[in-house]
C-alpha cells in the first residue's frame, strides 16, 4: 500500500475493510437507481427481470409522443426561466450578505435559505393559497415564481461559499485606480465568482426540473411538467415509458454533478488552493 508503506498488517486490514464497507454502502444507495436503467430497454409493456429483449420503444414514446414532448418542453422552459431569475436574485443577495457591515446577516441568511429547511409540501400549500388570492394559479408565471423561491437558496449558498475566500482588496485596488463600480463587478468580481454562479445555476435548474409537489398544487394541465406527468403515470397507469424518463433524468443529474465538481476544482485553481 503506497500511501502507508510502514503500516502494520492490522492497519492495512482496517484500511481495506473501511473501503469495502464504503463500497457496500454506496452500492446500497445507488442500486435502486441503477435498476431502473435496464428496465427502460425492456421490450414488453410491464416491469420484469430478466428483460425479455432490448428495445428502444419506450424512448421513442418518450421523445416522440405529444404527451411526453409537451411535458419535457414545459420542464425545460420553466427550469431555464427559473435558472435565470434565481441566479440573478441569488447572486445579488450573496453579494449583499458578503459585505462586512451588513446588518442582521445571520437572520437574513436564515430567511433566504428557509425554503430548503421547510418541508416542500408546506411551501406548496402556502403558495397555493397565496396564489389563489392574486390570480397566479394555473399560470406559467406562478409556477416559475414558485420554483424560483425553492431554487434561489441554492444560488445564495454556492455564491456565498465562493465569496468566503474572495479577496476584497482586489475591489478596493480597482476602485482606487478609478474603476467605476460596474467595471469592478464585471472585470474583477464576476470572473472570480463565476464558477460559484454556474454551480448555483445548475442546482437551480435541477431543483426546478425535478420538482413535483409544487407543480401538483399550482400547475394546470397546460403546465404539466415532466415530473408531474411521471407522478400521474405512476398513479393512473404504470408504463415503462416512466423508466425511460427516469433514465434521462438520471443521466442529466450525473452530468450536472460532474459539471459542478469540475467547476469546484477550477474555482480552487483560480484561488491557488491546493485540493486535498
């Protein structure tokens, strides 16, 4: 074992046992997810193992039928809108909270991230009654605003974490050289916090794209998102097309997490922090 050349046999045994246990826990967590992927290629219209034969018929139905196409379009449209709105709001909030003289920082931060702490069903009920009074039920605007409420805290957290290691002397130096605040932001601050902003935007997109509880409360048939159609399909008619949709979501989540990790490493390199 190169990492521990002078380790005793007992220490080596505990080291490998720890690795095996971690692998077993990881397998236990991801096995139910991995089981879905082979089922999406089954040729028969029901769930069975072993699969009768490989087929892409459920992917054809997912990408080519109007029901699933419309749901996918709605999810992408809402998620992109939520990403843009929550990224702007969350970044501005994080910049304000990063100021050393910001009053009641802890209380404001707790309020901003409360949608993560509060159970989503409580948020959905509150949003439903509020939107019923202001006429935002069964509208794209209401759905986008509700998802923005859930997604903005992720942007606030990621950008705030990026700003924790931000050297404010750079902004003071730029201001001392005569740069206006807008120039300081776009030339100094933005390049350094951009990895955190992109990470927050990806989390915001995933939060909106995967959300189902709020959509069930405030979205009509015209605003059916992909998770809502999947949930309705499970209740009404269990179709293997759901497994194809789930596989697409799994691949999207893997791509999103990989991108976030790459951005994290890039952010560390930009700040000269050696990764452990």
